[in-house]
């Protein structure tokens, strides 16, 4: 295992300490339980936004805490759900009296623990809504999840809901933004290489030198098909083809196109992929109104990419363009 | 070779086409010769900033073109210097009548070609100053370079000079900012893995499963020492120790601390490294006034990191905090 770490069992704690030291202007970090909380939380009268999930997907979610995005993130250990207590503590820490939205990626462990935390919070008098994001079209059920997994669209949901909450929308309206993303967002990923969870010390799966996995999950769960390595053109055809068919996206639709790196893929390759995606969509009459290119929801050092398409309208575009000030995503502030 | 590309010989062109499509709001891209140019260039009365170098180090330099940073970037092929003609064309494209600064990383090929371009531009009546950044303390002379290589401090120079130029400073003053960075900035890197230039199709060097290279160059040039893999704590001790000794940085000094990923290293590891760096410097009484954590000057998919320390004062801090709006670095705009 080749990693820039100390003891494998301390990676998440030490990472969080690093975030606390680097971004004290944006967030405060709790180590017991693990929480990354917006510096000025709770913001009175604003809907609070909480997300979380296993670590190893950085900058998601801790890097998305700040103005215009999340109020708190609950990181679990690597690829491990956060606990109900942890989520409850975050919910209480960000409740400014207007209720709290839980943005939950569809993984069975996350769902159970967020549900339990929501119940406990309601018992303490906090209004909580939860929206589950399930955008991965690759497989119907997978190793850890009933239904579709929640992946790249979650990044977009956090940005868009964050802007809606800053605009003063109420809990139901902010939750509606998240439901819009879940309804009109679709993702699929692929891997060139595996990744090594620090505590395991070995790869979660093996790929031969000339193989790739199409439809991979962000924990390395098997996807649709293992096949010989193909060109960026053909890979984008497979991924974007599946997305467009699924919703479906149609000629004249305007989308946000998100090309995401899985952690070990350099930016030069992501731009090659973006070029292919633009050509693919343009050819179908689908218009890219906004885009995001970079590594935002990762799987440790896995090489590969995912593509997310989200159908946009004028309201969604305005929310996307609104200021955001987090370690992982920042503009206009 | 496992990469998200099409034909290896088209990688740079297709990447630039991807940048053009993704960031049309920020830049225009020329494919003959390769140039990424700020949308509103030339900005009348502002000093123009041009940098460039081999591709494979993204987001450097094309991702740093925009308000508050570069006016143009000249990408060569992967790990290959841009040509004098290319640099001349960029210089002419951004000349707003206040002169043009060339920010040059110290690589022999880059130096020669930037010098020739500067001469040609002067013959056409454009005032050009060039500052060479040579911040890598690892080795004195290396495979491609006489003297110290120019690495991470170049990112900081581009940001700081960009802000100075936006503030209306003259050519000499903007060049002085760059000279300050060269004088007071120090860097050193290390690699866990090698990288594969697309046209070569094989790794530039080999590292065993339990080995790392300390003092590596961004083209995979040999560094100070190949040794057994060590902890993040010990690696930071070696890198930061060399930097602090070299300038030297002393107790009471305020620095910008930059932890950079080499392309294949995930953010979770960079924060573990940042934590170690903070502890190392705090222990020596050196104060981190500002920081930057992420992959900004890379070596394709190489796993590893570099650390850059830059001595700061109030003027430099104000320039760092000034708005910047580029694909790779953005805040306050």
C-alpha cells in the first residue's frame, strides 16, 4: 500500500485535523463525533443542510461545507457510514430554527443511520426532511445498496440546495430542489484501476492491465461490465449513452454536464473526456448550459471518471450561479 | 498505458479543445499555435502576464488564465517546452501597452525559448521582462536543467503577479513581485509512483512497491534519494526540513504553506500531509498565514506531493487575498 499517511487507523482523524488547520476561516471540526461544521452555524432562520457518508470521497462532503452549500458534513471511516449519533449531533449544531434537510446518498447503511438520526432529532423538536439521491444508472441493486446508488448528482444537490437555503427558501422548498436533482440527474462511472482502503491494505478488486470496469460504484462495487480498455470517445459513448437513454434527455434539453475524476485521474484526461461529452451531447441536440470538470466525488486513488447530467431550467441555473464559498467549490465569494 | 484518452498524439490538442468548451466564459483557445488566452485580452493599460511550459502539469498553466492571474498560457506537448513563435504570439495577444511579463519555470528549454520570444517581441516594440522561478531545493542540476528547477512557487508567482497587475502596478513592479517569490519561495517534492507520458507509453522511471523517490522532478527526473516508503510524518520532515534549512525560514517568519498533489494523489492524503506540515512549522515557531492544498502543478498521474513555502508580508498577503477567477483557482470573483 503506497499512501501519504501515518497509521491506517488514523487517516480520517488526521485528515479532519488537516482540514481544521487549513480551513479555519470556513469551518470548525469536531473529532468526537466527526463533524465538519460551517463556522457561523447555526445560521438563524436559514434551513440547515447536513450530508455525510463514508470518507474516501474527498472533497465530498467535508469540502462542501460553507456559505452557499452544506452547514455540516458527517464523515464516517473510509467507505463506512456515519453513525446516527453523529448525524444527530450535526443536525442539532446547524438547526437555526427553520428546520434541517438531510441530503443522503442512496447506500443502505447511510439510509438507515440518517433515518434514525432524523427520528431522534424530531423527538428533540427539530423539523427534519430527508431526500435520498439515487442517480447511478449503472446497476439496479449492488453490493451495499438496494436500488440505484447515490453518486455525482449529490455534489450538484448540495450546491443547488445550499443556494436555495441562502436565498431564504423554506424547508419544503429546499427539499424540493433536492428532489428535482434526484428526479432529473443521472450518473455513471468507470474505473481504470482499483483503490486500496487504508485499513484493508489491499485493492478492493483487481483489473488487468488492459481492462476497465464500466458502471463501477464509488466503493469499487462491480458495475455493468468488465471489458478491454477503450478510447475516451468510446467510453463517453457508453456512459453518456446510458444516461441519455435513461431519463431520457432529449434534443433541446439544457443540462449541467459534470465530468468527475475518481481521485487518481489527472485533469488533462478529464478535459479530453469533457470534449467527447460535449461532442456527444451536441450531436444529440442537448445543450450544455453549465459544466463542472474536476475531482469532486472520489474513490481514494482510483483512476477513472464519472459523468453526471442534470436537466436544468432558469431557476436551477440561477441557484448554480449563486455564490459558494467552500474548500472544494468556490465562486463569487 | 491506462489513460482516458484517444490517440496519444492528440492528447494536448483534445485537452485544449475541452478547456475551450468548458471555460468559454473565461478564456479563448488557439490551436495554432497552442495558446490559452484570457477572454478580454489585451486589457488596455494592464501589464500582460504570460507563462507556459510542457503540458502534463495541469491545471498549470492553462487553468490559471483569467482575471487576477495569467493573461495567456503557452502549453507545449507533454513535458516539452513551448516554441518561441508560440510565446511571441501570446505576448502580442496580451500586450495592452503596459508591457508583458514572462514568468518562466527554470528548465533549460523553457529559458531558451522564452528568451528568444522576448527578443522577437522587443523587436516589435513590446516591452518584455522575464523572471525565472527556480525554487526546487532538491538538486542543483538535473536531467533537463542547469541550476534549480522551477516548480510549485510558480503557481504562487502567477497568482501574486496577477493581482499586482490588476492593481495597476507597472511592469517593473510586477516583475519585482515575481522576483520576491523566487527569492523567498522554496519547494521540494516526492513520488510514490512514476507516470507515463502518452507518446512514450511507458513509465519514465520505475519504483518498487516499497520505494519512494525524495526530491523528484516534475518530469520524473531523479531527486535526492530513493528510499523505503516512510510515514507522512517522516516524509514531511524530510521535505519541509530541507526547505526551512535552505532559505532559511526562521521562528517568527510568516509563510504561505502550499501542499500540492502530483496528479494521482487523492485529497484525503494531502490533508494528512498538511496536518504534518502545520505541526512541523508550528514546532519551529514558523507561522502559516495562508495555505493552499490541492493538485495545482502535477506530473500526469504521478502519486506524490510537493511542499512549497513562501515567506509572506502584508503586501504579499493582500495580493494573495485579491480576487482571482480562473478554472484552476478562484475566489472573490
